[in-house]
């Protein structure tokens, strides 16, 4: 019997969903259906009859993965199962096998916020050759956010108008292309490609600010020390409005102080 067939789904539902609805003990039902020990940790509160159609995928998971992945509490188990269901649904939409990296999502589904497992599945579906088996949850979340930022940046560039290319200078102000303040170097990010590269290297969404730079609403600088990227700063007028280190973290006090000093040095003079 093919497990993705309608007959198989009805079989699983009858073996698991039906008895549960009749009030039989979940562990007894699962044992009778031949489901291995780790899955018997699931409570009746967590597993609902409509979820029974993907029990076979859970059976295919490595038992040690399951024993570590399934949360202890019923409410957390329901959240875990819902995240796995979201992963499966999104994979099918992308015409990918729901089992692609299913071991990975099983280990991390309990940490997913609402809708996040679906976002992860979108990313994996678009990059099926990536080996994410050793990725941490944080690594996946960062990569997915960076991917979304790249897509947003591409849309921003596409919407800028005829004649705007990645290497077109969009910051035409008299602010310096390069400056040194407090032991740090400031490099003006004046083209779409420079902004996108900064976003890729620093893992944040600075590329989405391309329209603001083009419209003269702000200046974006990359702050570096010995050619290492320390932070990205957004300046409006003579004030630092945002400054982010790698992965949107807060940079050191020294970097922040240098950025404030740099912004004030280029304060417009009042006639």
C-alpha cells in the first residue's frame, strides 16, 4: 500500500483517529498499530484525529530523534505537531517531498513560532541541495531572514525605475565616501550592490533601505576596523538613527561613540 494514497490515509485514520475518538487510550491504540515506543510519549490532548494522516512520516523518523524531539507537556506537543504539519503543507505547495530534512524540523519544531516552520520549509524548498542537517535553529532562522531580505532587496532594485542598475550611484550627497573616526573607518554605501553586499555580509536587512538612500532620506555607512565589518549605521541629518552589528546585534560602545562623532562632524552648517 502506498502511504500517500487515499486508502492509506483512511487506514491510518481508522487505526488511530477512530479509536481515539471512541475514547480508547492513545498509547494502547498506538501500540496496537505498531507505532514504536518514542511516539507513545504523545498525549491524547496533543494528537487529534485530523493529524493522523501524517503519523507514518513520524514513524519513519529515527527513534532517537523522536525521543529527544517530542516535548513532555501536552500543549507543547500539540504545538510541535502543528509546526510539523505546517512544514509538510508548505513542502507540498513547493512540490517537494515533505520528508526532505524532516529529521531537522522534528528536532527544532518545538522552538518555531506560529508560521515559522512554513517559512523554513519555503527556504528549504527553494534550496533543496543545501545540507541543513547540522544547522542550529539560530542558523536556519538567520539564513531564512537573510533570504527574505535578499528577495526584498531584489524587489527594491527592480522597482527603482529604468536605468537604475546595481552599480548606479544612488547617494549623490556631499558626504564623504570614506572617513576615519575614533580608530574606525566609515565607508559610504552608495550603490544598490554595495547595500546588498553589506546585508549579505552582516546578515541584516539594510538592502531594503535602497529607496530611502536613493530619495536622499538617509545615509548608510559600513563601519570597519582592519577591513573587518563592525557595524552598519543609518544617519539622518546629523543623528544616528540605527546602528547594527552582525545579525542585528548591538555593536560595542566604542563603535557607537565613533558613529555619533562621525554624524556630528557632518552636521549641516546654518548660514
